[in-house]
C-alpha cells in the first residue's frame, strides 16, 4: 500500500476536524478525497504531507512513518495545496530550477524542460509567475509538485481556475500519471471524479462516510432517477401516487423525471401504472447515478 492511515484524529481547540479516520490507498491508484467545505479533507492532506501533526493516530506513506520519518515521507510526495504558494517575482523556469535544486535533482535543466512540456507551459516559460493567469499558475504548481518524480501525488483542488480546454488536458495528465504513481486529489467537481478517479473516499464532519470504487458507489446508491415519456398528458399528482416514486419533475411535454429512494427497481410500477391508466409508454430509462447525487445523499444532514 502507498498510503496507510490508522485512526487519525485532529483537534483544533475544541473543534474536531478529523475523528478516528482510517483508510488505505494502493499503488498506482487515483483516489478522490471528497467532502463538503470544512469536512476535513485539507487537514487530512496536510497530515499526510507532514505539514501538521495529527492529534492522535498514525499514517505511513510508502512505508515511512509520518511521526518518525518526516523527511523520507516528504521525498515520496509531490504536493499541490489548495492555495498554490508561488514566488510571483520569479520566472517560471527560474522557479522550477529553484525547486529542483532543493531536491538536488541531477540534470535539472532537462528535468525542468520535461515538466514544462508535460504541463503545457511552453508559451509561458519565460514569463514572471506574477504575470500568469490563475490557470497557468496552477500548471506551475503541478510542475513543481512533480519535478522530483515522487511516488505519491497529493493535490488539493488541482483544476481550480482552468478553462474547459485546460481542464481536459490536466485530467488527461492526471490519468496518465495514475498509471505510474499513486494520486490523491480533492475536488468539488463531481464530473472530474467520474472522469479520473477509480476510487472515492468521502469525508463528512471529520468522519469517513464512504470508501469504495466509484462505480460501486454509483451502483449501490439507493436513489433512482427514471426518465419516462408518455403518449398523453399525465399529472404530477397521479405520478406521485405510484408506489416507490418520491418525486416527479416535468422536463418537457409528456417527459417526466421520476425519483425513487427505494432499493427496488421502480420501473415496473411506472409501467404498471401506465397500463392501468391506458397510457402508452414511449421511453422508460433508469439513469446511472451521478457522483453528485451520491455525494449529496451521503453528506446531507
């Protein structure tokens, strides 16, 4: 395992940010660490990167203990924090060479060129960081996180400030990196989770409420979304009378989106309702649960 977290707790005064959290992350795995604002995600990442100590519990990164082997842990990790700290008066290449020097990287100039090419910074490489857009500053942060070729990448909101084209490029980069490294990322963009994360850990109020493969969480969600089109007008009141249907929303014309919180497939009841009322069903589909719906289901009070 690349990351092993055992009974980690973190308290700030009387506020408990993390409460007895345990999980494991395997090698070459892309894991999404999700949760509402203030759930404890960033605190967990800071503990793993040895920026702050836990109040209780332990963790290992690539076999090194966060309490007793902090320097070795940091060598294994590339870290992009939520608020990307950069020297704004330095040029892009100058900054990356500076970071590479800290890690005592050999052939630093060729490594910097490799990172610039990998993160799409070619056009901006001779500019001062302070003159870059937010999206390009984020790319510089990614480049510095990867420059020492770490085994584990921990990224807090890595695609913040990127435009749609940049988003696609960085997601492709993360997927590529996940074939060779362990990647843990935090994000509020659920489409990003579906696109790149094989596994998801969801934290709510400092405790883990889900820890499974993304597809399993979507498959096992109790909430169903059914889209149905009838050949004639049907009222919401009649649709709400169908067993296992908890909500009905008209999308357009005779097309309805029905929500069910039952673990049983509700399509049979919808079809039986149509037959009983002499209505034809033109389409009847059950959608795969989106991560956004799963997230809401697990983190709502």
